[in-house]
C-alpha cells in the first residue's frame, strides 16, 4: 500500500450517532472523489447526513462545501420519482407539459418511437449523449447500449467539454492516457509544482493541503492563470497570461529550460522522440517574444523555468484552463514536454497530472463512450481492436457501428436532421455546451428525445420522455479518480420513488429493442464490471486484475492492473517504458496558434469562464442545495477596477456582455484578481444566465474540445 | 487551570481559500440544528479575495462567560467554552456584545444564544471538530500539543509573536492562531 510521509493516515475513530449506521463511500462530484461516510438512519433507512472518512488515504476526511452537502440531493423534494411523458411538443424547452407515467408506458413510448425513427431513417438516426459523472459500469454499458442495443454509430459524451484534450494530448505524448503519472500522495513531497490553468483551490479544494505543504517544506509553487485565484495568490511565481496564449507560454518556458541547460540529454536520447524538431520550434520563443504574446513579464518566465529546471523533483499539473481551447491537446503536450525534456517523469514525486473535473472523468473516458473509441481505450478504426470487443460482446465485426462524431458536432447533425432521436443520460448540454443558442435550437429540432436524470435539468425540459434515475448513493459500482485509482462507491439507501439505475433502464430498453440476448446476463453492477474487466483486458486502460475485492482490500487499485497478482500501477513509467510501439515518449513540436477569436474594435475584451467552489458543472445538483445556492445564487462577471473605471461601472452594477454568438446580463464583481483586458464569468447557471450563450464553438482538431476559455467580447453598462 | 484536552484547534490563516466548508461542516455537527456557528470573513473582497475563518477562540477567561449574569456559559474541562445552557440563558445578549470576535449569535425565535462549542461531543474524545475535520487546506487543524510545540519552534519569527495570544487578542486562548506570514521563516529547499 502507498505510504504518505507528509500526511500519514491518523487513526481517528468514526463517530456513529444513535440509531444510525455509516456507509463508507465517495463524493459524487469532482475527480478527487473524496472519501466520506454517509449517515443512514436505521429506522427510515434514509441518508440523513455525512461524517468524515478519516481513513481514506487520498483525502483523510477533508471535504469541500459541495462534498459536505452532497447527501442533501438524495432525498431532495425535487427528485424525479416517476417517469414523465410530454404529449404536447409545443411546450418543449419549458418545465411544463409533462404528466406522470408508469415505467411500462414510458418504455413502450421510447421503444416504439425509436423503432419508428430507425425504420424510417435508418439505424443511425438515433443518438446517445452521455456523461462521466457515472460509474465505470454505467459508462461501459452506455457505450455497449448505443452500439449493440440501439445499433447506432452516434454516441459521444460530455467529456468532450471537459477531458478530451488531456486524453488526446497524453495519448500523443505517452501513448496512453492516465490523467496522473503519480499518486496524489506524492504531491507534498515534490520540490516544485507547476500548476497551469487550474483554479485548484476552488475546483479541487481537497488537493490544497498537499499543495500548500510543498511550500511549507520550502518547495516552490508556479501558477499560470489569467486570474489571481487563491492558489495563484500564494504562488512563488504567478504567470498572469492572456487567456488562450498557454501554448506560447509553455513553448517559452521550454525554450528557457533548453537554453539554460536544464534538459536531461541522456533521458531525452534514450526515451524520447522529437526533441530536435521541438527545439527548433521553441527557439523563437525567447522571453521577450513569449511576453509579447502572453502578456507575462519576461523575468517571470525566466524565473519559472529556473525554478522548475533546478528542482530535483517537480510535477506539472494542469486543468481546463489549458484544455478547453481549440488547441487544448497541443497545450497538454506542450506542458508534458517540460517533464519529458527535463526527464522529470517516470519516477516518484515527479511527473504530470491533470485535475479531472467530473467525478469519473478518468474512467468514463476509457470504456467506449467516445465516438471513435471502444472499451480499454481501443480504437474503432483498428480491426484488431474491434475484433477483441466483438468477441466479448458476441457480435460480428460487420455489426460494429462505424465511428460517429464528437459531442458538439452531434448538435449539427440534429440541426440538419441526420440525427432525429436522442437518448440523453447524465448530462446537461443545454447549459454546458458552447454556443447555447445553436444547441438549444438543435434540441428543439429533434423528433424524439429521452432524458434520464435525477432532477429535471434544463436539458430534460426539451425531452419527450424523462426517466427518473437513481442518485449516486442508491447504487454501487466503481469510479476512477483523478489519480487513475479505481475505487468503490457503495449503496446507502434504496432508490427514491420509482427511480432506477441507468444500467437497469438501458438493459430494459435494449431488451425491448429485441437485443436482450446481449444484455440479459448483466443483472447487477458487479456482472457489468466483470464484463468491463474482460473488455479492457490487453487494452491501454487494463482493468482486468482490479477486482472489486482487490479494490476494497487495497483502498483502490491504480490501472493498469493486468492480472490477479498485479497490485496495480500507482506510478507510471517507472521502467521508463512509454506506451508507443517503440517504447519512447513523444516530445511534440507545436507551432503557436492564437485563440480562435481575438479581440478587435467591436469586441475588445477577452472573455474566459470557469468554476466557483460552491457549484458543480451545470449546477443541476448544486443549485438545488440550499447552503450552496445561498453562497452563490447567481453568476457574476469579474472586472478589474481599471477596466471598470474605463467603462464607468461600479461593484454590483449590471452589465450586458455580448459576443458574436449571444448576449447575457451579469452583476459586476470588481476585483484586482483579474487581468485588465479580460473578464471572467462562472458557467454553472442555466437559461438566460448561461455564459455558454456567449462561448465559442471552435473545436480542437484533435480532441474536438470547444474553446470555452477564450473569446472576444463586448461589455455594455445597463440601467 | 490547565485544561484536559489532548489536542488543540490550530488555525493557519494564510492557508484559507474561502471555500466555507467549515461553515457547511459546522451545520452537520450533532445538536447544531443545521446552523453554523463559525464564519468566514472576506478580508479585502474587491482586491484579491483573501479570506479568513472567524472561529470561537475558546478563551481561557472568556468575556462571554464573564458577562453572563446567570453563568449560563460553562467552560468544559477540556477548555471548550460551551453554548449557553438552555435552562439558564435569559436571552439578555450580553455575551454577544461582550465577545470581541462576534461569535455568540442570538436565536430570536428561541430567545437563546448559540455559539461554537468546539464540537464538544467529538473533541471530548479527541475526535477533531467538524470544521477542522473537513477544512481542505489545513487552515483549521486539530493537532496534539506536541505538534503545536513543533510548529511553534518551526515558525518562530524574529519577534517570536507567532500565536494569537495575550496581549494581542482578548486574552489567552485555547485555540491557537498563526498570524499571516507563516512562510516567512521557511528556508527554501533549493
Ligand atoms: S474550510 Fe478552511 S479553507 Fe475553507 S473557508 Fe473554512 S477555514 Fe477557509
Ligand atoms: S471567542 Fe468570544 S465566544 Fe469564543 S470564548 Fe472567546 S469570548 Fe467567548
Ligand atoms: S468547533 Fe464545531 S461548533 Fe465550533 S465552529 Fe467548528 S464545527 Fe462549528
């Protein structure tokens, strides 16, 4: 088992209140997957509260405000408890016009409409849009449900808005995509942390005690972010760049590392390809040139490179700030270059890590929910990979649907009527997708839409049938946290009302579609997981040896875990073997491209988006929790005092923001924590408060990730 | 009188990120009726959003208890200054005025003061209070007296005034606060 020298697990007894039991599990929100105990009343068998789980080695009982209040969603009065059917399509896009229905009627309606659409317009007229706040079991099954149950090529998931740039960048650099090459317990022991594009304090707060510990030990913290976030505020160097210029900054740092002799030549020669080409590309990125593009002072760039270069051990960490761009995959590889060129990878306390935004952002991207991908990170374009999965699924390779399109592109196909039916599960694209006016119109265009969720989300308002799904604590299964550690979540109470787990719903639909023989053996999450283990065997993300029993015994198992004897892989590449065919990693030569939309006379400001600590993703859950809603009831726009003076606006004034795609009104929050040329709005809010009405849908050519983090905007004072 | 607690609540102000987990957690403590008894203050909200938790410091000679005409505020043997006893409290609000840190609050409906009791149901058994259990940044820590001594040694600043104690705050306190600037004395690794 992993040892943590800085924060050893203390033996603190659990507090059990009278007439209660504790169920050990994990938080339902971000990729930290903090350990927690749910308090269950033994008379009512209901979850009534939360107790810290001091024995969980990753988080030691710590929780953010979302975690502390997560249990309040389970028995929330707004939970969906029965299926809902909308008979009058004219009310689409509103919460009105639904009536309660039985499961029989709802499933019959779904299957008859699905069959009708497929009979008239072909199998591919249906689509599945899923998410990664679900267990591995559900993510795996959703991929199989689309391809074998509905026999459509069109499946993709909200990880395209969240994790796909990290995945694509890591695949290109390492030949494998595991979000962190080291366990989180290594963080406090490293000597230099380089955090790029991550508001870690608000998005992954329970990482912070380890991050602060680096400084408390005398190590250095470098933060690249347009905003002076709580983590940037205390950094040794804060690289306050213009949104969308991260690639130039990473190239500039790499240039300095090479110039100043911090490259590890023997590592580079023995274990990497592409150094010379990359060196040539970055040679132009002198501190002055890099500063011109990024707006960061040259001496800060030099200092950051010096600290990272000199550090005996260092970890490069990043998140959506660099990934949610139309060059997100390049940004990821550019930051990964720093570790590869200096040889600070493939050993303890050094490596690369991405903060996973969604609860199962890691596991959910490995099991075949992506348009172009099969379980175990296999590729749909590789006949051998297809054959391997066909063997597990019991279908012929000819029956395997071809690759589809990415999440945002599906809305285009809805608009032109290529896609006519949608099965939406565990996602809220009517808030979270970019260019909302287009996306909402696309949803309206559908002939038939099903939404499975546990609250009536903004997206569910476009559905013809809404199915009540269970919440995370009414079912069991596994998730894979941001370290790549497969962990177990446990059932704490029976499902509310008539809600059912998504796996059971999908199997029921598949059976009615006449595809029952491929699903009927999957009677519980364990059976699904065991099939997932088989399907991932021999793939990049190999879960075969990570049985539920081993996960319990070892407090999680890091993949790859290839056999019963294998304890798993907390640290990647310790043998200096990368996953490309020649065993080497790629140092990537990446020419700089500016943001897809640069400010101009009409739209002079840069708009960037992100999170607040009180809300999760589209806010569908957290906006319903009283404590969290009270703390942040509304979105706001952060404006620097100098910019505010220029526009004549004051704190709490209201302004209208415009971009080429839309407009919305926000209350002003004056703060020096933002650049003068940039405004920031959090994205957790729906309807007319959604900043995604304004964001840019320019896609990364490699990861198909939209450019949420930078676009050109105009601000006008109102009232 | 030396209190019997094995551990102390220790606050490292610099670490706070303003997440307010401590507030949320306080509502989860047994007997707190889902009402938090601690607060988080925005130090300079229009500048950099530095925040600091405002916790009851469990004064050794508490002004709240001193000001109470009927001794409704008891000091537990661990040093925790308890919430007003229901059967004694008159609802006069003297304590809410007396406390220099604004900790005791007044429940208008019940005509009763309520304040942080250092999660006495937990801390009497040396289990960390809820706020310190969850605080994700180690701003709030529940540490042994040995750990406290080690911290004091490590973080001694030139002026040696590293903890909030007499004469800088109300008086001597059971809760220890590290004044901002904790990293000033840290020697860099390289
Ligand atoms: S939980 Fe900790 S970091 Fe969060 S506001 Fe409270 S003291 Fe600050
Ligand atoms: S901080 Fe205020 S409420 Fe707490 S013990 Fe001291 S005087 Fe009483
Ligand atoms: S010690 Fe307990 S009562 Fe006091 S602030 Fe912390 S959680 Fe609340």
